[in-house]
């Protein structure tokens, strides 16, 4: 199927739900980055089991 | 034509239509071969346990920081409270005699076998248990619930109040052990009274709660530990953060600091706890993901459309998701679906990485004797080759009919690929362990050794982060209940206690910066976390004879390997006897399981807590601290081994090619799984996610003939809101009633007959009709072409409906309120003859139970014999006619 970039524009509830999804991805990206940074760091306490 | 095919042919084409799936005879015929290969794997696992016994023991019986399970306890109890209380609106429907079932019917149709010896009361039959053997029969379980005995709304509200108090006390860590058990018992009571509402999340709660109450999770972040520390501090017996031991425990003399003839113990703030319950939680997490990953064998998953369909299920719609499907359904969502599937299948690698790194850190790398090392390598290699053999044998029934490669070519590819992989794995492992790889790029240097390989590829960074993303998507976009929160809560158990402490200190520092009061001074200053009880302190305490009975033990005597081998031999003999259908198969099995504990008990009685030393027993690893004495170790290791074996047998995938051994294996472990309340199934969205939205409408025709729509469905316009925060169990109930749980349809209709009468001056309506309504979700391609849709409009345009059940309320059993209910609601009583009950008297059946049991036994033996004969014939038939076969499930 050829890729088409012509999309219906979201309106009403679709619009705010779309913003929510983008917000979720941004939040998850930030949280993931923080998690990775913390797990890479060498703070006190042993790592693992 | 013979055996099963001939039986089907004899019944005619109707039988084929009636059958849910047509069994693949070729796959069925592979069952015995696969069963023996799996059994060989089990033998090798036992051999590994014997050969590597020191590491196995050290792993399961070690002690650890309590803060991981302390934090998990708090979050788990919180989500449990949310999970139970979000049923608030349906409490009386689910759990009382004014709900789905009248009390007697709940016993008879929800736990009929268990309540076989329980009378209804009334003519010729006393209410309650008939005799002591009836009580013992009931005690065999598994549906234990106080709500089977008392289920009036008044009792129920008292019950739920006790549950709330016990769970909050457990959350706060007040009388943690007792409150945990009480809360668990009451939670199980709710689940056992009313299975209709339960989903995968409830199974997670049930199983994880069992493991959690077995742990000493109250040793941290609890009122209990706070009270203990306060008491010790007052007595001058606590190791403070700024005193000797810095909180990790110390032995001091009375003249401050120097050892003396009379040393004094300063106890640690965070005492070590046994680690095995947390290890069970971790392995259970792997089981959930691996099971559900393996079960997702359908075409929707392979095509990558599962996320699209899941987001378009209207019962789960937290926010409108059709536009997401329209934009991302044919691209990003497919990538996400495949990533989730890959992640679920591979999640176990994370636990493997954790164990490997732990063993290396503790210096537990390899057994000392060369022959043991070689034998271990041979066992691991054997397991890898057996895995290949299982794939080789099962491949013919797993390739689609339109596969582009021939069976021979596929087998060659799989075998070649697997052999290359295990060779590279073994060589790579050795290389990374002994001679790490150093990579240089633009002046930077990276060293890849075994530790960093396990940290990156088998580490929590990768696997937990992916899991967190997956569950957060579910949580935010889908109103699917508490599955995502409880799974995220379980991730806490993937961190160790000091990691949890570091995270909480960071959080505390951040909150203090925001001006939140109440943070400890050391947290605000960002000082090092309070250390765990030190191992040196434990060893010193033992050396100076200060250890008390419940405290960890250093290097006690171990169970002789001979006892372990004899135990495994008993289990193997039991399994083989079961395969051959020998009547006494359970005896060697039970003896094998009981032997280590019996030996340990003997050792305890003769040699005290450290046990006795026999010729082939050795001391534990030098200075290794164990959580228990000899007897405790025997009991815990037996429990862990039995439980792991039972969960493994219970988890055998449900396929035609496993049918011959899956059913008998599950039959053997079923009593354990049900009585420990850890029975489980994780076929979530598997083998394919549902692609239809199904709703249930309930219509009442009242005594005047007027029709009323009760708007019972969670998705009905009256109930649906967006964004949808509260999870409504009626969605799950609807799907169950209109789907696999068809037997519930009549009970739902009868309930509405009764409720209508109670709410309309006792007037029973004419009839209650249940209507199923559904529409197929358009494919991602169709959605992409046509644009997003409004679910209500789409249902009106493309939906279907059909009547699934109609209850005539005047004559249907249990469709009229009993006089007791009428009295409760202040309604006039009616002639008992107008009240029809669904329950039957049990006394006659109970009195003749011996005869019945004997008949059942005989019938079962006859059926087993016939089935075996039919299987043999089917196997012969399958091998003779290897032609076009129905696809493997």
C-alpha cells in the first residue's frame, strides 16, 4: 500500500486525545532517560539481586 | 478410517460443526515423543540442581535487604485496595445473596463439589454440614470463602470493612504478617465467591499476594520496624546511623567500643530477610510474560495489528483512540506490537542476567571439582540440544500450508542456526569472561566483559524500561483495570533493597527542595543510605554466641547429595508410574518430595538447629549466611522445588502436540496449584486479540407488558464517559456472559427478575431478555482508507444483535425473590409454592456418595482406557495418512 501523508485533521475529543498521546510519549521518553541515567550511575549500594 | 476420525464420521458432519476446533491428528501423534523430550529436559534440570547444589542453595537461601519488599508491600496493598474498591457499585451484585446468586445457589453452582455435604435446610434436610466427613470434604477446597456461609448485605459490609482495615494495616506495616494473611484470606474469599468479574489482573493479585505474605516484608518501611527500633533505642540496643555500625549492627562492649568479656549487641535498623519469596515473585513475573508471549501465536500478532485492535475495543476506551488507529495503525503500531511480543518472550533474559551477575559478585562461579564442571557443561549442552530436538519434532505441524520453504529446508535452517548460536554463545561467554573485548573508536575506549554484557543486553535498563513503556501505554490509553498498575508495582521487586533506598532518598531530596516538610535530616543533606544489616556483624554475633533462634545462620550443615538424589529418584519413579497408569504412582512421588524435609527434621531433632553432619554432607561455603537452620532450609527448598515444578507443568502450552502429556501433568499438579491459590492462566489477547466489540443489553418486560432497557452495559450511553477514569467491571462481566461464560446468562436474567420485583413492590416482571450486540472492528487498512469513526455511529450502521436468553420470571428457577428477601425489604410474603428454587437436595446424594464415588472411579478408568485406545488408533491413522492436515492450534 503506498504511503500517503494526507490525513484527516483531528477535531474535538480526537484532538485532545492526540495531544494526550504525544504528551505520554514525551513523558515516557523523559522518564526512560532518567531511568537509564540512574541505572548507569554508580551510586552507593550494590546493583542486581 | 478409525479411532477419533471414525467416531467423528459416525456422528456426522454436525459433530464437526459443533466441535470448537478440529484437532490436528498429526500434531496429536507427536505428543508422546514431545512428552518424553520434555521429560528428558526435566531430568537434566534435576541433574543440574544436584551438580550445582551449592549455588542453587546459596541462591534460594540467602538473605537480603528488606526495603525492596517493604516498598513493594506498600504499593501492592495500595493497588489492591483500588482493585477491590473499584467494584464498589457492584459489591452487592457480586458478593451477596441479593446479587447474581442466591446463597444456596452460589454454593451449589459456584462450589458444588466442595459443598456436596452441606444441606439446604427445610424439609428432611438440616442446614449446614451433614457430618464431620462433610466438613473434611469441604476442607479439600479450593473455593474457600466466608461468603459461602454468610452472604447477606449486612454481613458483607462488615466483611469488606474488616478487609479494608486489614489491608490498610498491612500497607502501613502494623502487625504485618498477621494483617497480610488476614487480608489475603479475605481477598481470596471475594474471588472464590464470585469468579465472574475476574480478569488477568486479579490473577496477578492473587498469586503475588501469596508470595508476598510468605516474605518478611514488614521488616522495612513499617510501623512494626519503627516500633522495634524505638524500643531498642530506649534500651540502648540499636545501631544508629551515627553510632557504632552506622545502622548495620555492631557488637560493642559496655565500656564503649572495645571488645570485652561481655559483648553487647546493637541491632541493625534493617535486618536481613530471606530472599526466596522475592525470587519467586521475579520468576512469576517471567512466567506471566513468557506464557502470554508464547500463547500469542495468531496471525494478528504476526501481522502486527494487535495494538490497533486492542485500542479499538470500546470497553477499554479511556480516551477516543480511533484517530490513533487511523494515523498509526498501519505503521508505528505494528512496530510497537512486534516490540511488545519480542519483549514478552525475552523478559526471562533479564532474570538470567541478574542471577549471573549475582553469582559472579558473590564469587560463586563454578563448582570446584573438574568432573562437576564438565558434567554441568554437558547438562547445559544437553538442554540446548533437547530444545532443538523439540523444535525439530514439532516443526512439521507449525509451518503454514503456504510456506515458501520445504520442511527439510526449514529444519536445516533451524538446526544449523541453533547449533551456530549455541556455539557462538558458549565461545562468546568464555571470551567475555576470560578476555574482555576492548573497542576503540575516535579515541574512546569501551571494554565489553561478561559483566557489562549482562548489564546491557540482559539488564533491567533494557527490559524494565520496555516493560514500563508498554504498561504506561496501557494505563493511559486503555481503561483495562489494575493490570498495568499491579505489573508496574511488581517491578519494584526487580530492584534490590539498597536500590529502592537510593531512589527514595533522591525522591526525598527533591521533595525537600520543593519545601515538603517531614524529611529526615540525612535525606535532605543527601547522605549515604542506611546500610543493610552487615554480614560481618552476623558472623561476629554468631562467633560470640549472641545469635537468637530466628536469626540467620552462618555455614550450617548441608543436606547430603545422596538424599537429594534419592528424592529426585522418587519423583522420577512417580512420574514414570503415572505415565504407565500404575495405581500407586503417588507414593514414590510423595516419598521423594518428603524425604529432604524428613531428613532435615531428623537432623534438627538430633543435632539442633545446625543439623547433623553425615559422611557426604559438607559445610556450606565458608562464612555463607543462610536464612534458616537445617530444618528450615529443608522445608523452604522443598516448597520452592515443588512449587517451581508445579508451575512449570501447569504452564505447558495448550497445543494439539502437547495434549497427550499436558492434561495428565496438569491433573497431577492441580491440587497444589488450587490449594495454594496459585493456579493461573495468562492467555491475554492470545492467540489473537478479539476483533469485535461485544455488548450486552438487558430488557425487562414488566407485568403490564411494557418494555424497559436497563442500560446495564458499561458501554451504554448512560454509563460511558470520556475520559474514563474508573474501571467498570461490568465490561468484563458482559464479555464473559456473552462469550465463553454462557452458563451465566440465565443467572444474570434471573437476577434481574428478582431485583425488578424487589424494586417494584414485589411484583415479578413477565420476562427478562438478554440481547447480545456486536460489531467487527474495521481492519487497519480499512480505517486508513475511510478515516476514523465514532463507535456509536459505527455500531448503529454495522452492528448486529441477537437474543441470547429469555427468562420467564414467574416460572424460571431462582427468578423470584425468596420470602426472606421480601421480609428484608419490607415486602409482603408470598406462597412458597410460587417460589421456584434452582437448588437440589443434597442429602440423598451425600448418603450414597460411596456408590457415586465408586461409579465415578470406574467410569473414569473406563473412559481413560477408551481414550488411550482411540489415541493409539488416531496415531496409527495419522502416520498412515500424512496428507492435508488442519493447521496446528
